[in-house]
């Protein structure tokens, strides 16, 4: 019954959307196709740049006439001539030197234009099409491989984007190889829905969802983009504003990252490239712990002070040791950190005949962590193949296969993590018991036992594949159909034997998970590109298309406990076993169209619209519509601008549009559900789990962008500037509802988030002589994030300590703490800000004290070449963010944590009247907890260490990478039959300038939740790495 | 010419083929048009069809028990670490806050318990609302009544546990179907909350069967005796001494079903469901109770967050106070740990009501009614089972003190001590927490923000 009533609405809607776009298309073809039919001989040809890449929009005319054409997306042109041969072709394209070619007979010609090195003339891949940058009204950044490959220690391309592109904030959450990263384009748009951009690799929408299930203490376990070998990548394009992203509709609100991998070029000899590198990594800094005697002195002092506070004689206090000096110090950290090795091998072959092109890439990466026993290994293979079957039909495929292996080791917020077990245990406590067995204290495991016995494997198999066919219906009208698959499968096997605490009680425990994420996409795109009129004054670039997208997630798991011996690890041999399985599936259907019109190379106006229907939403509000529009003015084409003789290029652009978001919420988020997961007395039960919301619909981001790009000083200085204003409304928010309802939250469209910012970058050629050149690239981005509307405050983070808060009028990722004003130099007690001025310290006195979002991020790259040497220095910087140092939260505890040792900072505590410090007097007294300036709140009490004194400035400037390379002279290599040999040495994270007191300011330990950024919690720091390598091209 | 024609022909064929492929996708959408967006979960059922027949009604009451299971680990923590038998020994500050009775409004354990109880209540409300109208021949009136009786019992237990922890709470008696219907329910007084508990217990007693001693679910699903036992406890909390005595006696009288077991540790040693239990929540390796983890040493695979206090260890190991109840702890100083929850395979039950409690309820009720002989006789039953001699207390005051101490040791690691001291207003005298505002847990802070009808307990 429900199906029937539902059928007509949804069906008609679908048809209507399909019809809309096809009507749009037929209008286009009707208007423009008919206008160009002519008679006469047809001249064909192709315009290329020096790198044999197509030049779009080059004007080709017969000299002395008005007959001519403008090249299309492939650099091809053709037009009808009435003149008799020979004729002289005149070719002009912005950024290239004009060229004349004599043509004696009508054969296809290939004309190569030499470069004027103008950055605006790059061709970029944008949504469903390729466009010349000068016509694009959207904010788009493209990065080429050579810009990306300077950090040899990175395992994924996403890490390589750090500090390279404006508006993009990339943070490696930990120093674990293959570990998770935080990637945000122009700030955080959402609270409960996804905030990661859409990643598209060669037209395949790929999933960036982590699949590893092994618990890591609220750290996101892995970066699924590390499945792609960065060496295979040709370039990465980042679409930031609404005009560029709206064509992706509901998927585009968080920005789009388009990755294009290398493809062969037609009629080129096979090029074989071999790269080998090896790196050594170390922690740049280690934790400073108090030694054994110091720890005991602190603990004793706390016990005596507590006795005094309780009105007792301090001599009655229970001391750790009457003679602290006699205690030994056990250094556990040295067992945990090591020098880690990284090996990378990459072999690729590319080339092509006149019909087909190929690229084959094979890669191997083995990366150890500086913290035992984590490691990451990747085997990758890629095949990209294109074949021009006829001059109208081209087929091709892009196929990526990779296998990853991770030794997953938990740190972060997990008492049985390796770092935790070494860091938190008091230093005077022995590592082994007197009988030689592993000693354990409090909730912590023994670190040596963990290092030797942790056995958590995660094996990933990733297939990203795409087949496509292009059909040129007419030279101007092309249809592409593409079928894609992203299949990510992770198989985990974990075994805790009886030597580690996770396996002791159960006599060995094991778990195994097989998790699959499958995204299937089909798309059809019909593209129309045409220039017409005198000198090709009018240029049209339009497309219409549809996609159908289906996402499947399924997971099966088994656990076993009670094993006969530690050598039997198969779950089938366990005494008790359990199994789980889960599955969810969602679908998305989309129709889209985009058109741009350019007049005389000067003015471009464009617009797009997309309609999306999602199975996640309520039947009432399933479809969302996302329009956008923009204008571009190539002012440098104007005579009056040329007369100024200032700008070699000047482009102004503006855009506005809507994009949507439906990721991150459950596949069944709009349905009223009862869960079948509960059981009692071996009988399955059901219980209410989710309230229905048939009105649930798209979260929408409205974005306005103004930008300019210009180059001056004969193109030696190119500048790009953008301002944007994003407003995300109808947030897909898990609005807290009263617990007395039996539910905790209700997913509804409520709330709004704003992100505003500017982006600035320049590229300058400082020196360019025959032997020596120096170029600089600088970029800086500012983003201001603000929650504009929220149902009520949502406090979260740090395992229920709720250190982070979402609060209207403040940024996402704000910290919610008691603000310590000072430590009273008379009493030694901490005094906090009494926000509500009631004379007491209560929970009402918690307040927002800063957030984890940087005010500014950016990077500065300098490349110096002298003859065959090249030196590349890359500095990245982050300014204005705060980090909650959980290591200090736990280890500067004043004695309240009986099982946890102290960081050196605890030694700065107040000891006697007159001491000026921010670390209060040691005590565990718990009376009068509401008294401000009372000793109960120094470390415990109402404040319970939720004090701003552990909130640090996270700003840093870092020499992220420095590399020196040398190309062997051709005279030598040619003799060996080698076309190029490059040797290099590079260093990563060599120098870091920061006030942050922890190991590394680039950290986010609670990254599994997007709203708890900026914690440092027993996390492996970014390593300092030295890499040497060789790159040989045959 | 020929060649080009041929080319054209194949091209046209390819064109048709190509357009065919591209239209295939459209066809796929249209063919499956009606159901294209209809995705259903395989782990959930629609709320609209959640209770429609015998099978779903049975599953719903099982689900309600599961939710009682879910909240009892945090609830047991609330009843123990807050008092003097158990101290904080871990690194998780939510337990430190409870130990220090310095509980913020977002304390994880109080929030989890509060939320969990209301989840169970919402399940019970749904059953109470929907099961009467189920018409399925497979669901007999007897079974229907049993399911309804259990739902009333679970709701009574939920509101009782809320009342003794948070005071009078919002009484929600209908299932939550949407957000709008939640408005306008203010907090009740503690008396009103307890009145609701009583009313539900009366209905439950009418509806539930009086099962035989051999019934396999005698001790882990509600039936008449479990209702009476909870009712005895309710009357004790409300100081309705004769009712408390009366209902405790009714349960104690069922000697074919309930006896004190010896040795003391027999009831928390597998096989469980001993005759000591009036109601316990059964767990198994497939439905794990991981509460042991909070008590066990890390050397034994636990977290050791909840640690028996030195003063308790001294008492329980004193043969004149603890007797055979010293088996509640194991290990040697300083690493003494509690072993009431000891199944590392996860099969530990939660002991909701033991027959020992009914003796101690009746003791107290009798002592309060000045039946000192009767009181002593019940007190000594419990003492003797632990291998202790009879109590030497003689005056009413001394006997009441003796009862308090006996309760303390007998139910050391169950959800008793804190609530007993709050009930007898002895928290200040015994634990030194003189600020009576702190004798009630805070209402979760997020509820204060999300629900304008709820008010916070004073002092938070």
C-alpha cells in the first residue's frame, strides 16, 4: 500500500527532471546547431602547446579573411574555406605567441604554439568538463604533480596538499603512516552531516569513509585515500565555490577534489620511469616526564597538603615513599619510539600509438611508524587505456587496484594503547614484577607486552575502476557514458593473547571483521562546445547529463574468546564465539545541466542546475534543486586596460550558487525505526531506536564568491585573490531531545553555520637566467566559522568530559572550560572566572575559551635551480588555533590521579606564599567544591581539571620539506641509453617554530568525530624524516 | 566512396548501440521507478509495524528487558562509588566526580543511567499502549496479560530507580511518537513519582502470573513475587512500615522458591539463578555484561576503576563484621579488588532483588514499628548466613544502626548503600556530604537545554 501511494509522486518527479534537462538540450542544439551548416572544403587541424597538450579557444583564421574557427576542448578546429590553396593560417591564442602556417593542400595540420607562460591559460578539469581557466567564474585551484611530490614521506596525495592550495586546510591527525587526516575546504560547513569534500578520481566518485573497526580511542583509524599511489597522479583540481561545485549538487557542498591520473600521449614512444627512495624517520621531540624521585616528591607533597586541607596533621598522610631519593627511574618511552624506515618503489610505463594511449603504474610503499609497532604497506597497480576506435568513438578505462596492510595499534584515548601505557604510568614503578612478569598499574597495560604481542592486522583491497565511451555526434556535440565502481574492502584480524590485558581475562580473545563499501556510479553527459561568428567571437560550452549512484556498506564480524594456547588464533578454535553483521544502502539519482557563453574572449556568463533525489530523505522532500551562476570579465582583453600597460592578464569574476549535503547521516535517517539489536535470555528483542521525520531534506550551502586573477611584470608575478561568504542552512542536525522521551536526538533540518574568508596567493619568477632561476609560491587563507543557529548547546568530546561545545554564536570546535585567571600567590589555589558572578564556581561558570580552528593557514614555497641542481623549500604555517593538551590534563593532576605520573610542568606548582605560577598547589581535597579559590578546585572538584590552563596555542611555522635534487647531465645519461636521471635528498618536518608545549602542534586525536578537533592525547607526533631517492627515465 | 559509406554505416550502428547504452540507465531508473528510492534497513523494523502480532509483541517485551540490562551497569555504579565502600581508582574523571560527590550536570554515568531508564520506560509505554489492541490468535489473553504485566513492572522499576536517584521526575506514560507531543510535562513530586510506581505495581500484580518454583523464568522475568518484592522496597523507601513488612513477608513466605544460600558467595558463582534471587538480570556470553571490567585489575584484564575502599576491606575481612562475605573481595593490599562481578566471559547477572534484602526490609520495618524481637530475628537470619553470631543490639536506635551496617556489608557492591543513606537521611553523618542538594543527582544538562518543562535539581 505504501509503495503504491508513493509510486506516482516519485516517478513523475524523476521523469519531469529527465525531461527538463533534455528540453534544455534540444533548445541548445536547435538554436546553435542549425546556424553553422555551410558548403565548401573543410580544413581540419589541431592546436597544441609545447607540451603537446591541446589548446582550447585558439583562434584559427585564413590570413586576410574573416573565415576561421576556435579550437574546441581537444584543441581541434575545423572550418569551411572558399579560398583555393595554398592559404596561410593565422593562429592566435592568449598566452601564446601568434603563428602563421602556410597550407598547400587540404590535409589535417598540427600546429604547436610556443608559450608566453601565462598562468591563466591553463586548462582545468571542472565538473563534468574541461575548461580554459580564463573563462571560469568559479574558484578553482589546480596543482600539478611536481608541486605535490616534494614531500617524499607522505603516503597519500591528500597530505601533499597541505599548505599548497588556498582555502584548503589539511591536518595529519597523527604521525602514524596511512593514518587519518582532516581535510576541509573553506571551513567546516556542517555539524552532523559530512564535512569531507567529494573526491573524484578519473571520473569515479570515491568514498573517503574509514572502514577499519579496530578501536583507536576516538581517533579515526585510517585515511582511505592512501589507497591511491601519489606517483600515479597527474594533477589535482580543487573546486571551492558554489559555481564550480553546484554541478555536483548534493555532493558538492564541502568542495570537490578532482584527481586526474597520468595517461599516455598519442604517438609517443614508451617512456619508462623508475623511482626508488628510502627514508628514515624519528620523533623530533619526546615527552618530559618527572623522574622517579621527583614523582614521589610531588605525590608526597599532595598527600601532606590534602591532610592539612582536611584539618589533619600532615605527618599522618600516607606517603609514596619516605625517602623519594632512593627511588629508581624507569624510562618506558625509549622502548616505544624508534627510528622508522620508509621504502618506496615506483615503476611506470606510458606511451601511445596514433590510435591508443596507455599508462601502467606499479608502486610499493612500506612505511614504519616511529611508534612501535604500527606500520603501513601498500602495493598499487594502475592501468589507464584509451582507444580511438573510429574518429567518432573513443573508449577508455582507468583502473586502480591496491592492497594495503596496516598494523593497527591503538593510542590516543585508550588506556591500553602503547603510548598511554608508557607515558602515563609513574616513572618510579618497575616495568617488571620481581618474578619477571609484566607489571601493570591502574588501567594501563604493560608497554613491552603490547609492543611484543599486539596483533591487529587490517588488510585493504581497493578497486577503483571506470570505463567510458565518448561519441562525437557532431564535432561540436559529444556524448559520454561512463560506468564506475569504487570497491573498498577491509579485512581485519585482531588477536589479543594472554600476555596483554585485553586477552588475560578471557584467556585470549580475537575479533575479525570484513567490511565493504561499494559505490556504483553511472553517468551520461552530452557536451556541446562551439565557437562561431566573426573571429569566433561567440563561444558556447554547454552540457547536460544524469547520474545514478548507489552506495552499499556492509560488514560482517566475528569474535572469539577462550583459546587453548596462544598459538591457536583462529576464531573457530575459541571456546565462545559471537557474530555480527550490518548492512545499509542508499541511492541517489541526479540530472544536471551547465552552460557558459563567452563573448569576444572578454565576457563569460555561465549557469548550472542540478536536481538530486536521495533515498535517505523523507518521501515528502526527496528532491533538491541546486542552481548557480557566475560572470567573468577578462579585463585584459579591453583596450583601455591594455593601454595602462600594467596588467599582462586581468580577470575578475563573481559567482553565487547553492549546493547540498546528504552525506554523513544514516541511510535510513528519515524513517521511524525499532532496532532489532537487543536480546534477553537468548531471545531476540526489539526496541524503539529512531523517530520518524518524513520532512527530512537536504542541507543547503549558499555561497557567494568574488575573485580576481592578474599577472604583472611580463607575467613574472601572478596573483589570485578570493573572498567568499558561505551560509549553510537547514543543517541535518541531530537535535537533542529530552531523554525522558526515550530518545537522545532527532535528526531534523535545523540550524545554520557560516564560513567567511579570503584567500590570497601569488606565484613569482624572481630570477630567470640561463643557469639560475628562483621562483616563489605563497598562499594564505583565512576562514571565520560561526554557528548562526542551533537548537541548544551540544557539549561533547573527551569521553564524556564534554570539553568541546557547539554553541550558537561561536565556532564549531570551540572549547568549553573553566577559565583559570591566576593562581593566588598567597594560598596557591587556582582562581577561575566566575562567569555568572554568583560568588561560587558551578557548572554555569564554564565558558568558551577559544577554538581549534586556525585563523590563517598557508604555505610558502621557494624553488631555486642552478644548472642541474634544484633546491625546493616549503614552509607551511597555521595560526590562531588552540589545542587541548590532554597529556597535561592527565599528567598535571596534582595527585588526583593515583595511577598516573607527572609531566615536568607539574614541577612548576605553587609551593609557598609568594610563588608566582599558573600551576596550583598540589592537593586532592574534595570539600567545598563550589568555592572559587578553594583548594578543592585546584585539580578536582567542580572544575575537575577542565581548566583553560591545559589549553595551548597551536600556531606553528614549519619547514615542512626541503629537498635538493640533481639531474645528471644529458651527455652522460645519453650514453647509457637513459633519457634522465635525477637523484635527490629531502627532509620533512625539519624545523618547527611553535609555543605549543606538547610534542607536535599538528595533531587531532579525537578525529573520529568532526566536532572534536584539536586534542592531543597520547598521539604519535609527525616524524622528522630524511629521504634519499633516485628517479630514472628510460 | 565505398569505404566512407561503410564507415558511416558502422558509425551509425555504433551510434545506435551507444545511444542504446546511454538510455539503458534511464530505463533502469524508470523500470524500478516506484521502488528506486525505497531503501529498507535489515537491522531495524519500521516503527509503524513494530507491535502488530504475537511475535512482535514478544520481541518488544524482550527488548524492554534488554534496556533494563543496559541501564543497570551505570545505575549500579551510581549506587556504589558514591558511597564509602568503593573508591575511584581509574583515570576517567566521570568516576572521580561521583566518588567526590561533585557531579556536573553532564556526568556521563548519571546521564547514561537517566537516559537508559527512560528508554526502558518508553519501551514499556509502547507495549502498554499497543499490545491490548493486537489481535492475533497466537497471542492468548493470558500471554497478553503477562506481557502487559511485565511492561507495567518495568515501568515501575524505572520510575522507582529514577525517583530514588533524581527525586520526582517527569512522568511519561504514553509512547513517544513525535517531538511535538513531548511538550507540557513538568516534573512531578517524589510522592507523585512513587504513587505512579505503586499504581503500576498494583496493575502488574494483577496481570502477572504466579509461576511455579520450577518455572525457568522464575528469577529473571517479572512475576507476582517480584512485584511484591519491589513493592516492599517501595514501602520501605516511603516509610510505610506495615506495608513494607506485609509485602516482604509475602515473599519470604514462599520458601519453596526463595532461600538464603550458603556459602554467601554461592549466589554470585555460576550457575546463577540461585534460590537467593528474587529477580536478577541474566547475561550470557552472547549478551555480555562487562561490568567486571570496571572492578578487575589490569593484570587480570580489567580497568580497576572501582576499587573497594580500605575501610570496607578492613570491615569485610573482620570475621565479626564480614564473615563469609569477605569473599566479596580478592587480592592483597594495595591491590584488593571486588569480585561480585567475576565472569570475564560476561555472564555475571545484575542482582536486582535478593531474598536477603526482603529480610532486611522486614527487619527495618519491624524495628521502626518497635517490634524489636521480630526485627532482631530477621537481622540474625542474614547475619547467621554470613557465619556471624547474633546481633548484640538491643535498643531501637542500636538495632537500626546494626541494620544500616548489615545492609552496607550485605549489599556492598549492589545499588544499595548510597540510596539507603539518602533514604535514611544519613548521607551527611556517614559520608560527610552535608549539602543536602547533593543527595540527588543532577538532571542531565542537555535536558535542561532541550526541554523547557524540566527544572534542574537545586544546587546544580
